[in-house]
């Protein structure tokens, strides 16, 4: 209040002086007035702020905003507020105790091969029964057909008092732990999964395995012949040379071929 009185008095003083003063004197009074006002303004600004007042009442709730949106990544589906995931696979993936060498267009199903050759990497006969050459009707040659071929071969040779094992039986009896190396232990009380359901690949499956795993350098194979489950004639079956990729038919009982088991998922 005193500051305002000073400003008012100063203003009146200037006005009273203006009537009897020249321009120079008037400007001197004006400058003195500005200086005083500036000083007063600084004093006002230096006054500390008071404590804040109490919070006012909370206002009414606003309208609900628009619903949020989700962006699904690869392998994720969102439908009616439910989030679903879809597992997809790729060639070269370690899966179910083997290596994926083919997947269908969905990426959810395909074929895997055993990580290593069976029979300790040694060759084995396609057939070794006592009754000599015979037709097994294992002529299928396409994806997944090696499974039915394997069953036919085993069924035809079981009654022949075969000596030891043979290619199809070796593949069908294959069991392995998730590492793809360790055979499953005997008994049913297992601490981890045991993968079975393997078979001797058809000629087409074997060719795909050769191209997608061997040619691409994903895993190693012997530079030798590998049996398919596809029968060529009463005495011969189809093999593939993994050194050249060439297919040929050769004697079921006179030829020793390597075995790489496959399985479907």
C-alpha cells in the first residue's frame, strides 16, 4: 500500500511540476519515476509466494475413449479379444529329436530326419529273409509315403525268419531322446520325452533330405549310398548316392546301404 502511495504521490508531483517546468525538467522527473517504479517492481517480485490453497472438488468423469488396438506379430492371432499363438518351423531346426528338412505351406507340419545314420553308421541290407526274393508292394514314392512302405516291408519280411535286422525294421525301431543322439532307455518311466514313429524314407523323401540338408550343408552324411523304402522290382530297391545325388536300383539282399530315419510332424 505504501508503494502505491509513493507512486501516486510521485505521479502527482510530476504533474504539478509539469505546469511550471521546461521539457528537460519534465523528462528528468519522468526518468526518476521510471526508476522508482522499477525498484518497486523488484521488491514486489521478491515477496515469497504463500502456501497453496486447498484442492478443489474433483470434476465429473469424462466420456470413455475409443477401444485400444493390437498389432499381432508373426505367429500370433487375435480374435474376439483372445490371443492365440501358432508355432511354425523351418528347415534346419532341431525338433523332436531330429532335424527339420521340409515344412508345408502352413509351417506347422513337415518332415524331420534323424541327426545321425543308424546302425552305427554302417550299411545294412534292405532284405535278408530266408525265402529269397519277393515283392513287398512298397512301391509308393511321395511325401509321407515312406511310412506305409516301411510297414509293408516289415509285414512281408516278418514271416521270413529274417536274420537280424534290415533297413526298414532298423528305422521303425529307432527311438531317441530330445538331444537326437541318446537312445531312449528301456522301460516306460522316462524323465524326458522319447521320440519314436520313425520310418525308412521313400525315394522322394530321400531326395528332398539330400537336397535340403546335405547339399545345403546343414548336416553331414557319408559319401555313400542310402536306402529308400521304395521298391524297384522283386529283387531290387532304390538307393541314392549321397556323393553325387544319383539314384539307382540295386539288390535288396546283396547291397549294403546306409539308413537315415525320418519322421513326420
